[in-house]
C-alpha cells in the first residue's frame, strides 16, 4: 500500500514535508493546494503532483492523507473537514492557539474515528531519540531532572511575532512536548519568567524574546526550559537528562564534527544555522512514522492529545508570567 498525500500549504514548511513525503517509498505526493497559485504550481512541478483546491483534495478518491502546513488559524477547521471526509491528517503544531478550540477539534476527530498526528518533529531527531532510548533502557536510572536549551539565531519578522500566539505557544511549545516525552510523568505545575532583552519591538508587539520555564511533576521531577530569540553563535539545541544513576545529553550539531587544534587554540566548525537544516532527518523520520502507522494500522504519535497537553502547558506558562506566580496545570480550563 502506497499512502497518497495531499499537501495543504506550499510555503517553507510545506516544502520540507513535500520532500519528506516524496522521499518515502511508501508514500506519493498527489496534490498540492495553496492560496498563492505560483507557490503551489512550483512545488507541484518539483514533485510531479497536481495543483488542486483544498475542497477538491477533500473529495479526491486518490488522496488517503493530508499534511496541513497552512497558517495556524486554519488548522482546526481543516482537521475537522478532512476528518469528516475520512482522510488521515498530519498537522503541523499547534492545532490551534486556543485550548477550548483544540478540545472541540479533537472531539470531532474522536467522533469521526479519524487518524491525526501532530508535528512535534523534535521527538524524531536521531540524537534526541538516542537520549530517550538511554532513559528507556535504564542506563541513567530513574529520571530526576531534564534541561532543555532551545535558542534561535535571530527573531522572526515582527509580523510573524504578532500573529504567532507568543513565544510560549509558538517556540516553547516544542520544548514543552519534549519535556513531557522525557520526564516520564505529566507536569502538574509551571513557573515561567519572560523578558524582552534582544529587541524592544518584540515587547511592543506584546511578546517576550527571552524566557525560562520550570515544570514540576507530581513525583517531584523537574524540567527547566531556556529559550531565546537571539543566539549569535547559531541554532542552539541541547537536551540533558539527569537520573539517579547518571546523565545522558545531546549536544549541538554541526555540519561536520571536527576540531582543529593549533598553537592559537582549539577551533570547531559553526553550529547548523536553523531548523531547516538542523532537523532535516527529524522531518523525514516523522513523516516515515506517519506513513508506517497508516500502512500497519498502529497508533499515531504525537497525537492530538499530545498537542493539547503541550498547549495547556504553554497556557500555564503565559498565566505564570502574567500573574507572577506558580500555576497549577489543573487551573487551565
């Protein structure tokens, strides 16, 4: 069985997923839709697909699944529409910026029996998966603390900042999902701190550019997340898990892993510069996981409930910063 795909959205992330689908022997890209016709036409031509409307893809008998790469405010509506048409759905995070809207969307998914996977690609990074494997194998003992560092080389355009839902819902949400994945217990409390240190315009847009989040589980396990919109040295992506028997860590990735030592000192190549090249393998692996689950009838993960859980934690972080206090996750309605 070859899974036949429709791609909704031919922008930057749409191109990444088009490549991942087309590079998978168990999948085929059939159709592309985008509000910007030239973008859809160019991407479709690259992969031998057709340009169709969203409505046509929803009705198409030759489309088994869709990848949603459209703006966030369209995600929930599109998930519901394709769920009702019996299509499997892979949707970029988040499902929506509003917790209540996500819950309503997931109710439709449940009622229709549709299959939904949410795109938290970092779970599929080979280095991070190796950390999780070490934890699962008991090599570091019982997990006690998780540290996640995620810093962008520079801030996105201000127009994006204004419509992104803020750093906690847009950027930190990836790390909140990673924390859940690594802790082994659900966080029950969140304390967050936010500042504007890199660009005052980000503050005037109602957001932060420098944040730290502390999560605590019922068993007392902790996760600390550090985010910044400015890391002048590259795309800083690191995780560390401390356990009762040791520690496992994933360091930053470089184009080549070499070190040159001379009388002037030790030199290493620069870090990979952004998510498009840092997580190339992860994007391919998550689509491969989606395809394999559809072909084999196995569960999809991350699921819609994973997407909801990460958004609830993001909302708790927003409330914590706004009100200057520790927030219980149960407070988020």
